[in-house]
């Protein structure tokens, strides 16, 4: 007679622990390499795009005999710096005023140009407090709170209609903050938050997953926590 082999219950538990540990190592590897890989990929994509764009604008005899990544980006930054230097001078300001008047009187294009000009002046020149403060507002109805960004104080016709103490607030949509709603509320209806605008945008894009609760944990500590959590689940 052949003797039937009995399976030790401890073997199954041991293999489960090994599987859980391997799963934890896999998740830790994704956690460590994911942000680095995506950052390098996005950076390389932007540099490659600018290199290709600049290469099309340059004459053929200026192209290097071999591809050098980042040359187009350096050329673009140098050209933009040169344009800024010229624009800051007397002749540059005269030319800018002339081109600005021409663009503002061209049908259809004038509306697009004016809007883009105001956006760039707001973001780069920092001429207002637009997107410098994160607040909580009751939107779209009472009892429902959402994260919003203060744009500017109501002036002129807007102040007369909404009230002199009204504040323009941009309520972004999730996960695409480039679309949203512009509403005007009394200053008293806003609850200021201590988080930065960058943290507020991260909160909106992540759908509330990435919340500013304090200093960001170290990547190695996060990887160790993932492995520990996988081992705890199998216990």
C-alpha cells in the first residue's frame, strides 16, 4: 500500500507570506520607480519637442552633424532672454506698443490676444493676487463645500452688481482644473486655507487623494510601509 502524504497547514501559510512579501516588493518597486520614470519621460518629451521645433526654424546648414539633446531648449531660452532684453529697452517698448495696438484692432484675433496677454501678465508679472490664495466656498449649494482659488476683487460694474466687498473666486473641476466656474461672493463667505496654491491644485487634480497634511514622507519610508502593509494583510 502506498502511504498518503498529508499536507502541512503551515506550508500554505508560509507560501502565503512569501507571496505577500513578493507582492509588497513589487508595489514598492512601482512606488519608487514610477515617479522617477514619469518625471524623466515628461522631461525628455518636452526637451525633444522643443528641439524638433527649433530645428525646423533654423537653416539647414546650422544643424549639428549629430543630435544633441537639449540644444533646442538652450537656443529657445537664449532667444527668449534676448527678446526680453530688447523689450526692456526704449526701442523695444516702442515696438511693443505699436504691435500691441495693431493686435488689439484686428477682428477676432484681438479677443484671443487680449485674453492671453492678461493671463501671461497675471502669472508671470504677478500684477495681482490671482491664484495666490486657496479658500473653501459653499458651492454649488449651501452645505456643500469645495476648494476654490481667489482671483481678484470685484470692480466696476461687477462690484455694483455683486457688492463692493465681493471677491472673484475660481472653482475648478476635478481632475481637470483648467475648466471650472467663476463666481463672486462676499469676502465673509470665504474660508481661507493655509495650503499653498500648488497644494490646492494637487488636491483638485488627485480628487482629494493628495491632501496637504504636512511634510511629504521619504520615498524609502513609503516603500518600506508598502512592504509592511502587504505582510500585515497576509498575517
